[in-house]
């Protein structure tokens, strides 16, 4: 379990006293008036549990370090630098500093970095995946360290705010666009399906095609991993299929770009052979050949808004959840079949 202190926490005291952790904090730090009755309950619980406030945690509450940790999973995916840029701009203009960690999507590294950032006394943590583990995020939040999820969401952690794109709608946009271009044989290279992002993009795509009456047998799904390498490998698989699909929806641009490399190596004409649509609208997607048609997310804003909300929480205000709208960006990687 990731924890600043593995002993009795303020949460335990709050539970025994039957008050909120904030009330315990007010009593112990004398930062606000609390009724004698509640105060008495807190003091009794402190004695009963032998609770000793962590001097470092206390320092964090009163003298902040003015640093925020951002944990990203894949710095080679152009999505993350743009998200980090949005976060960094907000963080520095608010008088905080950013510590950025890259985990290569490895849960072990994610936990190690989270622990490292806590040991450095960050005032808050921004996560871009849940690989650190739901329990660990809960425990970090229980210790009074604000967290936020940028570009992902979960219902499994009460009080964890998020800024995310409407991924289901994005999947619908991709499906509807390809269908209206006249395509009837589809393939989706999904993101990891253990998170809401991958699942919702797939669900939106499938639901839309079903609504248009597309037969399940005309939809192939390949499980992807959101990486360029994964995209390249998915293209190798696609080239073994008979018959080919005519339209491919990649769950992110990084995979679409990886696949385009393979198609280029094999001299496959895009969009003549395959119409390709991505998801993200990373900057480089406009610069490749052919320029990639994609479903855009406001990546910079996801980072900026997440940081803004996190700083509000750190400074004692309420957090909020934000869902951003996806938008179709038409370029040259899809063709009309009619
Ligand atoms: O994990 C990375 C992916 O998730 C990004 O490419 C973006 O699509 C995000 O939502």
C-alpha cells in the first residue's frame, strides 16, 4: 500500500470519533472553531488510538511544498507532452512547480513514482491512468493529499475528480463518419479494455455501427495498447486478414501512426486500400502522409483544467468533474467509397 505513514491515520481517528477527517484536522491544527463536544470526541479518539500526527504531513498541511506530481504512462505518445504542457502552464502560473514522471505503463514504476513523489512532499498528484491501483489512490487521498485523474475516469474512487473527453461520443463520431463515407467492412484497433477510455471508444463505435444495421461479422476488433509499436503490430495482423476491412478506427493517433508506418513499408495505398481514422488529434497527425483524419480531444485543456482543479482542491476549494467534447477533424486518410 502506498502511504506517507503506515501507522494510524487521521482517517482512523475520524472514524472512531464519528467526524470527518477535516474536523479532526481542524481540532488538531486549531485552524477553525469546532464545538467542545466534537473536539472532545476527537481528543478521546486520538488518545484511544495513540495517534501521533506525522510531523511531515503536518508540515504539508501548513507549509506547502508548492509542488505537484504528474505521472504519465508513455512519454513517446505525443498525447502526453501536450497534456503535460497544459498542466505545466497552469501549475507555473499558479506559483507551483511540476515534477513529471514517466512509467512506461508499468504498474510497478507507477507505484514507485507515486511513492517517490509523496516522499518529496508534493501537495497533490495528477494521475493519467489507474495502473497505480485504485486502493493506492484511495489511500493517498485518505491521507489528505489531493489527487486528480487527467484523461481517464473511474467510478471506483469516491471523490476523485476527473477531466476527460466524452470517449463514447468520440467512438460514435468515428463509426458514423466511416459509415457515411460508404464503408461496410470495419475494423477497430482498441485501446486497453481495462480502462474506461478504451471501453467507451469501442462501445460508441460498435453501438453506432449496429444502429446503422452493420452486421457483427463485418466488424473485426483487434486489442491494442495505445502505443505506436502496438499500432505497427496491429497493421501486420490486418494485412493477414481476408477480405480486408475497408475502414479502420484506431483508438488513438499513436497506434494509427504506427500502423501507417507498416502500411507505408508494404506500399499499401492509404486511403485507397484502407480508410483510417484515429483519436486524439496530436499535432503530428496533421504533418504525416497522408495527414490523419481523427477525432480530436482538447489535450492541452485536459492537462490545464486538471491542474487548475487540483490546485483549487489543494487550496481548500471544491473540486469538479469536467467532460470535454470530441470533434471530427477531416484530413486525407479516409475516402468516400461511393
Ligand atoms: O493512454 C493514452 C491514450 O489515452 C491517449 O493516446 C489518449 O487517447 C488518451 O485518452
